C-alpha cells in the first residue's frame, strides 16, 4: 500500500509556489557551513548541501579541507572518522585521505595487491567574516565567484556585530520570503522590531541577478533596543533590502545593516546565518544623549541578541517550519501571495535553479565530458 503523493518535483510542479518550493540553490556559489570558532584543529564537521553530504575538517596546522562525506571503500561517513595531522581517516578500516580526496594510507593488509588509486570528491573551502565557506559546484568556477565583501567589518574599528544561526526545518525559499516580507509584523507584536511597513519599491536589478525592495517602516523600536538607537543621527524610518542571489542584505539609513546567508542542507532543512552590524556612532548611552563608548558595544550586542534578536528570530523559525508542514499537507491548495516583492524573489529563485539545471543537462550531453552528479542523486564522484 502506498501513501498519498507528496509535493511535486521541479519538473512537474505547477505554479510559482510549487516551483519555488521544489527549487534548490545553484551550487556554483560559496555557501557558509559553520563559524570558524566552532571548528578547532583536529575536529571534523558533518554538513550537507542539497542532500549531498560533505565533511569539513581542520588539520593540526589550522588548514581547512572539505570532501564528500563518503569513504570510497564501504561508503561510511568520513565525518565519523579521526583527524590525523592534516589528514582524515575512516573509522572502519583506517583508510586515510588527504585534502584533495586521495587515499594516502591503508591501515591493513592489501593481500599482495598494489595500493589502489582511490579518490573522493574534494571541494574548495575558504574563510571570511568568521565563517567557513564551501563551494559545492564546479570547482573551476570557484575563483570567479566571490563571497560578499563587508567593508564595515574590516579595519581597526569594525562595526559592532551580532551573529545568529539556526537550523530550521524549512525550505530555503520560505526563509527568503519571510525576510523579504515586512507585512508579518503581527508575528512580532511582543518585540516590535518593525511595524507599519509600507512597500515603496520592488524591482529586479538591471543585471537580472537580484531583487531590490524598499519599505517605509519604523525600525528598531522595541522596548529594549529603542533606548540605544540614536535617532538624531540614524534614520530608522525605512529599510532597503536586496536579494543578491543567493544572499540577502539590508540597509537602514546607513546605520543598521545585515546579511543573510543560507545553506540548503536538503529539501526541507536550511542552516541560517544572520550577520547584523551597527554603526557605532548611532548607538547611544540610554538617557544621556551621548554616544556609547566603543568598548561597551560588544557586550551590548550580546544583550540585544539574548533579549531581543534571538527570541524574535525564533518566532520566524517557528513560522517557516509551520509553513513547511502546511505546504507538505496542502501543496495542491491554491496559492495566495499578496506581496509583489515576495513574488519577485520567488521568480528569481525559480529562474536561477532552472538555469543551473539547463547548464547541468548541457554538460551531461557533451561527448567525453564527465557529468556532475546532481546533489542528492547518490551517484559516486571520483575514484
């Protein structure tokens, strides 16, 4: 006996909502997988990109490496193994891999045979903004694709920042919908990070690679945060949001900014990285009219995170996880999306995924070309 059919795949989806909720993110971009501080030397991390298991480890010398999370011998996950110097050893038979995915040592008898030439796929890996990034697509493209620069976070006096991350059981597009749509202020009526939002602009960028959105709204007026925002300097009555596929950023009056980086782990799980940063001279000592000393901004960020930002974003997490469950039960129901900015973001996600699939299909048809397995296909790579 078979159960009821689930939501359709990308090729059979009908309408914008079904299409966007079946779309992945183009692997030919850099994606964050963890904070640098969370992976000390000698440790390995199990993660994934769109159902493709990946292991990242830091060697004894601090170097970072990323491979498909699969031993070529018996297919155990390498992330369960042991970091040995700068290599990674499978826990089962002791096959040891170096950073390019090649086996360099076998911890057992080879029965008189020569050492086999064995390799699993390796991935480009980099660090920026305190995050570890992996390039899960065509490695030849990694050098030409840039991790977004954030000049405010560099130099001797970087802007105070606040980093928040979650793993949400929701498709990545639902999170982009949520952070692009300021009509859900009712959800946050307790913390009031924004209210009275009115959409003033929504347009695709000239190059077709992004969506620009603007709202008039009251920003940062919650019961705690409002005491620290110096509204004599910082105009917090509007916000500009840009979906730079596959990333998002915002700017409130040049004083409050954020980036959102998403890691689509599978079709219903997303690692979410929020990076907020604030211009120091827009932060005031409550009740004094004076700018807060720079040395006090770091503890303030920790307080804002604990008392306001994390509880507020947790509400968003529960909402998108509920939306995911609702879609899985009612995927055939008519879609009602009123916000045209959300529709533009969804159209961009759909188009970019379709372009990726078309490029991938073209590469597979080339004579002598080695096709790249689709994420989640289960096809072996390398070796």
